[in-house]
C-alpha cells in the first residue's frame, strides 16, 4: 500500500459489501488457503475485489517451523495465486501444522532454540526464493511456556527476520493474550520490536477460557477488540509510526458496518498520529 491505511479480513458473506466499500484507503486480507484453487466462484470474487482494492494474503499452512521444507505442491499453488492476485503483502506464522508426514489443523508452537531458528530461517528463504518476494512473519499467541526456550520472543523473531530477510507482522492481540497467560508485561514486547521490521499490524478480539476465566485468554477472533489491545496499538503506532493495520474477525461474524467502525478507529490512528506514549 502506497498510503498507510487500515483494512479488514474479507469473509464470503461480506463480498458484496467489500466490493462496494468506498472507505478511504480500505484494503482486504484473505486466508491464502481458501483461494489456492484453479477457478470457481470464490476466486472470481477475489479477483473482483482485487480490481478495486489492495489485497493481502495471510497463510496458515506453510508450516514454517516443521521438520521439513514447505510442501512443494502447496508452495506452487501459493506462487500461482501470488502471480494472479499480485497482493501487497504475503504473510505466515512462526508455527507448525505438519510433522513427519502428518497434518494437524492448527498453528502449533515451537521452543525458541537455535535449531528451530535455523529451520524457520531456511524455510522462509525457500518460500521467498519461490515467490520472488519478501514475506512477513506473525508472532503467535502463547498458552504455555517451553522449558527448552533459550531466548525471549522478540529476540527470536528479530534474529529470524534479520537472517532471512523477512519482515514481521505484529499481532497486538497475540501480544496481549500471551502476556496475560505467561505473566509478563505486554508493553515490554510492544516497546522492543524494531520499527524497521514491522510491515503490518493485526488487531483482533479474544475470549476467556470457560474453566479458568481471565487467567487464560484465548485468541478466538470472535469478539470486538478489547480496550487493552487498543491501548497497546496506540502505543505501538506512537513509537514506530503508521503501519498497514488489519481488523481480524473469524467467528461470530457481525455485519460489515460493525467491522468497518473498528477499521475506521484504527485508520484514524494512522492518519492522525497520537502523541507518543510515555
């Protein structure tokens, strides 16, 4: 995006609203794997949206932290989609979903060790070489701590980005959820991520575990953005400057207008920067 603005995650029930949307600078992000097909109505809709608005691709299946390189068939289909849609950004997660030939439909965490770091760097470089472009890597939500961790999360992500040449996608809700669950200060993460590495920001809602309540927050993407997450976002933008910002909602999908109001709130922070946080 030539101008830094805020966007929305695009859901099928909002295709017509999105196509007609005239909000200044609005853009849309989709989950890559829903569109890695050769044709059909969903891909045709995406092409219609792309004709009017910038589009970003956010993947969930490259399994960059797995014990093997990304699946070549999936990578070929991703490359074909990138060539077809010409997205403004391609992003993925520092996680794994495939291991020793078995696929698990989740974004599973990894210990922050030197061997995992090398594996992730190698896999990112394979993807970037195939796509002929830089990708962005998203920080995960954490629900448990590994005894094997040898460094902090920011250090881990920054070293991967510096060595691989990728950017970072900073999910502010994930920072809040992880800090709550593992008992550290979310501000410490927000204040430590190097500004030059942040290519995109994500904002989303979360929920409380049914049994443990607020002691364990879950990255559900099914609720409005919490005040604490908005506060972290404002602090981040005040420090690093405007970055393309996405509003995510993947469940309990509200009317398009409700999501657009959250988008407009984020957009206002980008076009009217706030005073730097203390």
